[in-house]
């Protein structure tokens, strides 16, 4: 009898799996963002999900839920250990952030804890100072730091996020000691600290910095990427200014789900979500907000995660 019941259960699961994929999603979804409201990840997540309810997308809206804290660790720990793997609970990822944190340890997640769905953007780090700062170039910043070791204070979104990695790279490339101050309110809090004069400068996302510069609040002195940004054609890269710094800190953003989410659900999301990112309204609002887009499919994100894992293991060992 037990074998008969087990066989029936297996048969029922086999029959319902395609039906689940066909009906999914049949109610609104939630996407967790590991950073606070107003920061670049939150700002962009709300834009790229704005058309989720369209019939040519998921046909159901996506609500954003913020779980900030400890540079993203609070939210990603929750997603890896407590969130339902039911296809209705999504998470925004930030790379290199969560990968670097897992390499450093003290967290309950790694790339094996999640299934990537699609990537929507690639946001370089930039060095910013207040609009009235005495610094006008990265040379000014570095020269002051050499004359005042450990006294140049600057903000970032947390430890072992892209901002911190960029800061470590700058210290190594310039041969200086800086005072990096992680902000517990993420990128938005870090930018406010620069604008308010609480720190002498900051490493932040290009998208946050773009909006702050448009408002006349900051100067942007350098980009931590291989090429200049189309959004900031007047701002040189760090390499152009003589610092051997690559694009390891560029912030890739996208959607993932907890490990254990049914494969048929992952397949639906992997098909629908990249097309949702390509919506003209989405692309228009991202461009207006100074937010660089870089759409990648699930397979492309898997490759990117693997490449970043290898790069960060080497980089962090050296730093």
C-alpha cells in the first residue's frame, strides 16, 4: 500500500508540474532589495519591475520590499535561509557585493544559495566630493592623502561591497592609506554624508552620483571602470589618471531566487524577465535617471557569477 501511495504521489507531482508552469504566476510577486529606499538598487528595482503586470511580461505586479543592513548581509541572509522558494519571492542581487561578502565569510550565503534569473544593469563606482570641495581631480585627492595618511575620510555603502572594493583598489594603486567609512544606510546614506560635509569624499554608484551632480550637490572626479561612461563623458577613468584599477568593482544588478525554487518556475522567469527589462518605458526611465543598463540572460549571468567569483578570490587575497 505504501508503494502504491508513493507512486500516486509521484504521478500527481509529475502531472501538476506543467500545470504550475502554465498558471504561474497567478498572484503578485515580491522582490527583496537588500538596501534602503532611495538608493541606486532600490531606485532601479522599482523602474525595471514597473511593467511586470503587463500581459506581455509576467501578468502580475512585483512589490519591492526593503531589508537593508550590514551592506546587504541582512537581506541576503534572509533570502538564503528564511524566504520561501515558491517563485513568488524574488531577490535583487548586487555583484560583487554578495560574492565578496561570501568569500570574506561571516554570512550564510554564497552563489550556491541562489538561482540567477536575469541582469538589468552594470553601474560603475565613482569617486565623489562635495560641490564646494577643494579637490578637483583625483591627483588632488591622492596628494592630500599622502600628506595626511589615514585622515582622508570617505563614505561607501558598506564593507566588501563594490564601493569598498574600489576603495581598496585605490589605496593599493595610489600607495595611500584612506579612512573608508561604511554607511549603515547604504548608498543613499553614503551620498548624503558627502553632501552634508560629514566626510571629505565618497565612493558611490555612478547612477546615484549622476543625479546628485545634476542637482549641483557633488563633483565626480573619477570612474572605476575600463572606459568612460556615456552618462559622464567628461569624467576620466582611474586608469586615465594614472591608477592601475580595472572594473572589478562595477556593480552588476539583477534578479535571483532562493535555491530550491522549482525549475519550471525558474524557466518562466528566465524567459519573461529579460524581455521585461527591454521595455521601452523601462529603458527611458533608466536613462533619465543616469542608470546604465546591461541586460543579460540567465545563462549569461551564471557565467558572470563564476567569473566574478574567480576574480574576487584573487583580488581579495591580494588586498
